[in-house]
């Protein structure tokens, strides 16, 4: 595979730090630029992050001394030094949209972890194993932007990464009519640790701003096909959610209830999960889990502390599948929210784009 020089916009934040750990030794991608706000610009990466390093692994040695650049003021020089950028900035939504379009119009593809462009009709929002065909809309986006190779591609919200992969093969085979998902989301999803958010110790907060809307609407875009140069969200299934913040460092858990057009047997569901593969597995992309969905027979699994790191944090864990009195079935899902749900999902999306030649 061709080697690509990449940049990380928003490199000092929690998701930016996760990108740094994943990309420092990546076989295809070479980190050429670390960029952030003016207050970090001009400092080494180690100085800019300082005591805010939130990863459980040390800061990569090869990145410590790299000078952080101003992601706005130095855009022209940044795009000359990279083939594409990962974006994980913490800014207002309108500012993020404008920033990402500026980079794309400067012929620099943007792989975004942000929500700003998730419902832009010609911007693909991709879970690589589920809807890689949405990348086809990029040509229409480039026509709108007036670019030859610049575009924006986004990953979906971390809250849907646990349960939508488990629902997807069931939807394809048996049809979904309604879904109820209650998510129990780790504090790293808010960019926090227990040291920076002591109020979360021995606590639960029954509200996460904007999360329930994303959890109910984003699956409907993931499950739509490209039509006339844009992605129009699906109208079914009916999805309702509740999203809670819980005292867990990493790992989003979902309790899922689902009804079908044609009710499958438990054995049919388990077989679909066991055999489900997507393009990342077929292409053997570097970050792809070999087994995308893992099912646990034990009643007390999956558990965040035990199972969030499965296959480098890129697999989805499922357990407790059983029939329900109100819905057809219920089960529990888990995914690592800053790996599969954030930076890792962004890196896997970039690998898929690279394998398909979108950066050439």
C-alpha cells in the first residue's frame, strides 16, 4: 500500500490524543502535522498537552518534540505537507463546518470525527463494515465544492457504534420495525477522566446533550442508499433512545430491544452475528477486527472493563440475547467509544478510502 502523510487537527484534545497513539506507528499513514488552536501553536506536542495527556499509554516518543501548528492560520502550509487530515477539533458546529470545507476546498481530504457535517446530504457518514457504498456520494460532493480531490467524510456518533452493527445484519435479513436502545456512556465520551470530572465518581447523569437525537437519527442515514448525488435518511425502523452518562472510563454499553418484520429464531440471529463481515475484513485493513461481532454466552457479559479492548478496541461485543414480552428480542451491546466509536473508527474509514484510491 502507498504511504500517505497525514495531519491531526485538534491534536491536543482527547480524541486527537487517541489519533496520535493509533497513527504513530501506522503501516500506511505517517503523521506529518499536529495542529491545534493558537494557544498550543508553536509549542512542542509534549508542552502543548502537558498534564492533560489522558491516554493509558505514554505519548508516542516520535511525536513529543513535533511543533504544534495553528490549524487556521497555517492551513495553507499544512495542506502542502499532507495528503489528508483527521479532524477532531473542539469548536462550535458552524466553525467546524467552515473549517472542514476550507480544507476540502484547498484539495485536502478531511476525515472527521465531528458531528458538524453528519447530515450534510452529500457527505458520507460511514461505519466501514456497514455502508461503504455511501462513499460513492463523494463525487457529487466534489462537484459541489469545485474540487478535484478535496472532500469530507465523517464517522458516525460513538453512541450508535455499539448497537447498530448488531442490528445491521438482522435488518438486512429479517427487516426491523422498531428499536429501543438505552445507552450507558463512558465519561471519555465527554472528553473527561475521573481526575478531571470527580463529580462522576459514584454518580449517574440521565442526560447527555444532543445524544438522543443523534442516536435516533444517525442510524437512518447509515441505512440509506445514495440517490441522485445525496444521502436521504431512511424512514424505518422507528427508533427511540435514552442516553445516560455512567461512571465508566471507556466503553459505551447499550440495552437494545427490537422487533422484526419476520421474527427470526435465536439460532438464526447468532449465526448472522458470527458470520457477519464487511469490506474492512475482506480487504484485511490494518485496523479492522478479524471478527467484527463477538457474542458472549455468559449472563454477566459483555462488561466494559473486561471487553472494551477486544481486538484492539475495534470489535463489538454482544450478550444476553433473549425473547422479550413487549418486543421480539432484547440484548446488550458494548463498544469502545474512543477506539471503534471515535479515532479508531476514523482511522479505519481512512484505510478504506485509501484502499479504494480516494486519496490518489
